[in-house]
C-alpha cells in the first residue's frame, strides 16, 4: 500500500503521538464550533458537510442486517445513513456531543473507548467517519478493531486526504477563512491540534493490521487531487494485533 514493511516499523514507533496543545481561546469555542461543523450550521461548514456526504454514503453502501460498531461517533451524524443494521454500538468519549442527538435511541450501547468492549470477534462491520486523522494512538485503535471484528467482517473508514494539495488548499481558503471571521482565531492552530495523522500514515498502519486494504478517493483518485479518502480493510491479522496490544505498554516491541 505504498509503504515497505520496514517503513511501517519506523512509523509505528512514532505512536502514541503527542497532540500539540490547543490555546485557551480555541478551547472556549471548541464544542460549539465542533457541533456547528458537524451540523452544517454556517455556510463554510454547510459546504464541507455536503462534500463529506461522499464518505457517509460510501461507508453506508455496505450496510446490511449486521452488527455495527462506529468509532468516534461524535454527534451521531452518520446514523441517518445506516438503516439495515441488526445492532449499532458506538465509541465516543465526549458525551456532550451526542447527548441531545435525536438518533441516540437507535444506539444499543455507548462506550468511551474500544478498550472497554469485552471479548473478540463481536462485530460484522466497524466503521469511522473523519476520525482516524485525530487518533494519537492510531495503531492501538486499529489493533482493537482487529480484535473486535469477525474474520469475515469489514473495517471501513472515511477521512480527509490530509497531506494532499487539494485538501490543504480547501481548508486554508474555505473553512479556515470562515473560522477566522467568526472567531478571530487562526484555524491552522486548530488543525495542528486535531489532525495528527496524514492519509499515507493511516493507510500504512491499516495495511499492517489487515491483509486486504483498498483505497478510493474523492473527487479524483490522485492523492493531491483528493479531498477525502475511503478505506476498506478485510481479513484482520489477529495474531499481529494481539501482539501489539500485549506489548503496547512499552515492555516489548509492539511490532
């Protein structure tokens, strides 16, 4: 998937990453701005939300009467795209994001982390939308996804093509300008705090934990002409993920 195994070994050693601190001025408006962004409450976020529908629809294209876990469910804004599931659980540590959601009643169980979920091979589908770029310990999260996914199941993720030219221009000259006009703050500071993983890193880590990883991009297939990436991973490497989780405390090599 564009990275040699030795490159992935070096990449895995960078985790867990340290998130750059968020200045106090940004923290004061964080939850309000997050909700506005997810709900398309202003022109810039409305445009972004419209474009992000590609990720939601692409992920939901595989829905069926199966058990589903959504990682990083936020305001539960993906749930309207899912209609045929047998059971729907979510991982979301920030209760205030979904507390008032009209879709809350459709969720079977809420978890604060994947580590809280007991057992193995629990779900037919595990999915995330605009989440993996935020994870400071991405390998641990994907290793848990392997643990929780049935062998014939599928892991799906949509995320910004972070590191690509089109995505960089889009947030700088779109959302970034609108954010400054609303708040007087530099959106680049928020992005450095939020997006700790680039698209190439996410794909490489996924390829380490799954045998079959496929990628699609929107609106064009080239990374630098893409806004969003869809990743579909199958055949979890159970032994590799179990070793990683056992050794991720630093007592041994997590590879």
